[in-house]
C-alpha cells in the first residue's frame, strides 16, 4: 500500500511537470490556444496542480474541424507524416506528426503491447491498413520495431494471405479488427486449414469493443472465443490522443499511459465522474510536438476505474467504449448506441455480414435499418431477429435484404480503413 501511494504521487508529480511544459509550449506556438487563453483570461502560471486544469475550457471536435491548422505548433517543413482522422460523421481532420511525434507513437505502442503481455520474442501479424493516412498502422509498425519484436504486415482482408503468413512465419499475435476474425475462421474451415492448431496465442483487437461494461465478452468476443482458443485483448485509441489504452492480461479495462496523456472522465456538465462511473473521455496530450491538445473532448463514453488492477499496475483504466456521444440514437423514446445494435446481430450465428443504416424521419427522429444479405430473407428469420431486438433493446429496427456481393462492397470499401458497419443516410 505504502509503495503504491508513493508510485501514484510520483506519477501525478511527473504529469504536472509535463502539463506545465505543455501549457508553456501551447502559449508559445499554438495560435488556437494563444487565442483561447487570451479570450478566457487564463494565466498559465496559475495552473499549479492537476486539478487546476478544470479552470481551462474544453477543446471539442468542432474546434479541430474549424481551426485545424491553428493547432499546428511547428513549421509545415517539420511535418514528417500527414494523417487524418477517420471522420465517420464529419470531414476528416488533419493531424501533423513530426519525427518526434512518430517516436512518441512508437513509445506508446511498445508500452501498450508489453502491457498486453507482449515481448521482443513475439511476432505480430498486422492485419490493419498501414497507409490510407491512417495513424494506427504507422504506430504499430514503429512500436513493434521499438520493442524489438517482429512484424508481418499483411494488411486488412485477404484471408488467403493471412493464413499463408501464419503458416509461413508462425506469428504469435494478430493485431486486427475483431469483426474480421469470424470471417478468417470461416475461410479456414472452408479451405481445410487447421486453424485450431497454430502459433497464434492472442489477438489485439482494435476499433471495436469485445467486452461488455462488466468486462465479460460481448457477443462478438464470445463468437470468436467459441471458435478459437486464443486470448483477446482490447485496445482503445484515437488519432487525436496519439496514444492507446490497452488491456493487460487481467482484461479489466485499458490502462492509461500517464507519461503520454492526462485523462479526465467527465459528466454532461463537465465535472469529473466518480470511480466506476460512465463519462466522456477527455485527454490532454503530453510530449506532442506537432498538434498537442489540451482538455480535448473525444466524445467517447467509457467507465473509468481508478483502483489498482489485478496485474499490479496503479494506472487508471477505461472500460469498453459504450458509444460515441455524436452517435447517440434516439429511437422511439429510447437512447441507444450503435455497439448495442451490433451486439444483437453478432448473437445470430447465421449473420456474418451486415450494415446498420441510421436516417432521420420527417419528424427528426432517428430511424434504424439493418441491411442483411438476401439469402437470409425468410419469414422465420425475420421474426427471430425482430424478437431478439425486442428482448435485448426493447426496440425493433427495420430489416432490409440486398444482394450479398453488393452488401460486401458497401461494407468493405476500398478507400476505407475499417469495415463500414454503420452509415448515415
Ligand atoms: Zn492491469
């Protein structure tokens, strides 16, 4: 107990030093924050504790979109890599990375993968895109190099290449979008590949949750684990944070890296939520050179846990992303988030491809349609899906069936980095 208290105090002291240098840096180089400090009469020298952060206004997604280049703190000649956010709901925002920022990403990912049980002995098969202006692929590559492990860059899709690489190079960990894994297993079954007996020990799951808020596997997680004896580890990150919250092997939420981020989890009014409660994730990025952010509201809603983890670490943990604030759906008087809609579909073994369409009706209410391949179109199936929604979410979306190939093209678009399971029409 005594030693952990000292450790927590040390972490906080270290964060405060880094916060103060962030404030000085923004005051010197960020036109956005210079203006914000001026407009709000903020004297950065008055920030003498982490709690004093509360005196500074939040930065939100709109600010980034509207004043994108005002956040840039270096000359454009110093930019080493140009990345963009995925922009599901809006135009993508540019993030400018300097060489030092790429090194910070590498440090973050090396730490994160170690937290997930990895070591220099591991070989990672990277099943995410490394181009398309995507930060994560770059971060994984740099991080794996930094930790002294090996990497096989297969990229997304291409199940033949994935299995051939697994057999040829014996990777130990897959880094993948979890909804692709059932497809990968289907391919193995159809082609007589002995997928149950491979070198793969674990899968680092990016982009989608694999657990419910109680940390039990969600339907997608259960589906994968029922087919394959591997360990699933969740990681949550975003371009804006330039850092990841990655699970340790205890699987009780993603750990904060206190050297790279100051985390706040806040309620609707912007006040910090209590231990265990749900709130919006707010980050201040530490050690970023190109586009550092102060009190940035991510829109992501997570439960926060300040207790010591079973693994012995004292760093704050975040539970799975319950939803994005901007993706909150008001449906017939109920509030739901897309992951809950996906979870019901993942419960149905016949479904391995779907897209959820959100539209507004003439009264401004959200309307949900689930698009499915037409070979599933039968009265009995229709009834089964509707009944399951009714019991799980108390709402029943519309169902529409289209050609499997067309649906496949709609979900797995060439120019996109992730499958488009959700669209706004
Ligand atoms: Zn832990």
